[in-house]
C-alpha cells in the first residue's frame, strides 16, 4: 500500500526536479525527485496559493519515476518507472490509497491515457 504524508516544507521543497505533472479531481500531482527519493507532491488547485503542498504520496517500489498520467474515468494515477522497467498505478486517492504495479519489459519513458483507459 502506498503512503500519504502531510505537507513537508510547504511549497516545492529543496528545489526538487519535476519529472511529471497530472491533474485529477481538483488536485495537481507533481512527480518530483528530492534528496534522492521520488515522491508525488499534491497541490489543491482550489487554494489561492497553488504552490503549497497539501500532502505527499510515496509509492513503494518506485525507483526512478520519470512520468505521470491521470485517468479521470478510473480516478487513478499512473507512474512510469525506468528504474524498475514498470508502471505503477495509484488508486483510492481520496480515501485508502492502494497501489499496483506491473513490468513492461523496457524503460517506460512516457505515459498517456486515452478516453477509454
């Protein structure tokens, strides 16, 4: 199961490198590398100051996330991981966060989601 953390450092902490962006249900998800770890910063787009991080998501097994995509139909996020040649799926974003991953056999350098995901 993935974990949810409260805000750490308020805004984009430690000049993190951004690897992917996705918007879903009023939140902006930012895949970033910070201090050697990859996590997802969550920003509430309804706030006046969108730079404030409202929580962080840590994905177990995520080694080198390089892209992020959102599926509005299934209300989930997909993370491309070139470090483990896999794609991770996060779902239950507003309640109990769940996690699933599967190998893709090569480096998944980019993700996109169609309307029939």
